[in-house]
């Protein structure tokens, strides 16, 4: 049974103190600037906490969109669910035919789970429901950050899709990622390009388990 770690501090989460949000934003997200060829779209969200309720992208060439599936919501340091698993979905459009896509997240994982979680993020294109799994996965490192809720270990995850074998012209992509309960995404990034350049490390990294990737490091009763 999945335990509810947030019961004692739920009022604090919903109040979402400004000091906690500032603590999270003081650190750069664990992202890599991948070069995907001559033509490239980039959308970056570095503020997914409740100070940005519309989840507006703060950098990039395409505004994109970022939605949170129920029961997830925006807490003081990012997306969150205290009751069960949830999902996040990003969309991006393009004026050129997409050949590849890279999706990155900056996430504090529930210590009971690892990346990639569940099916991992799945990609569909042109408004369809193809649900393609990524061909490449890696982590961009980890970082222990101090927040008002105690130390939290963040992980940078990156997934890449090879779309070059699709004959249809791809002008939009949608990526949906399952997120475990008590895990928090503080930032996200999506890049798409006109050439199929394999920039994320080789597929052998797909089985990587992140040891000690705890959402709660020093204070197990504290959470986002």
C-alpha cells in the first residue's frame, strides 16, 4: 500500500509558502542543451510551482503547453500528488517536419521509485494517439537542494525519440509522462529537430536505476 506522507503538512502544501518557491527557483534545472540540427524548436518551463499557475513557458522558440493530470496539482516546489500517481503532458508545434524529439524533466522522485517510471513518457504526433516509447534515455545528474521542507534530491531525466522513419509530415507532438505519487517536477524542457541526431546516450542506459533518488533525504516526514 502506498503511504500518505503528507497528511500532517497538507495545509502547508496548499498554502504554498513563498519562501519554499524561492528556494526551488534558486537552482538551475538539470538540463542539457542538445543540438538537434539546422532547424530546432525549444520550449522550457523552469517555474512549475504555484507562482506560475498558467504554466507559461519562460524560455524557448515555441510557447508549447504543459498540463497536469488529476489528481496532480502545482505545489510550492512543482507539480505534485499526495494521494496517487498522476501524469504531465507537454505539447509543441512546428513549422517544419519533425525528425526527432527530446524531453527532459527536473524531478524529485519518491524514494520508493526510480526513473524511468512505469511506461516512461510516450509520444504521439499530429493529434493522434500513437503512444511511442522513447528509444534513448539517460540521466543528466542529481543535485541535493535545501528547501523549506528539508533536503530534496533532484534528478535530471532525458528521453529521445527517433521519428525519421515516419512518412507522414510531423507538425506537432504530444508527450505524456506518468509520475509517481509523492514525486515533484520542478522544471521541464522539450526540444524537437529537423534531423535525426542521436544526442541522448545509448539505449543501454534505459535500465538505469537511480539509487537513493529520494524525495525525502534527511526528514522522511517532510515533503513538497
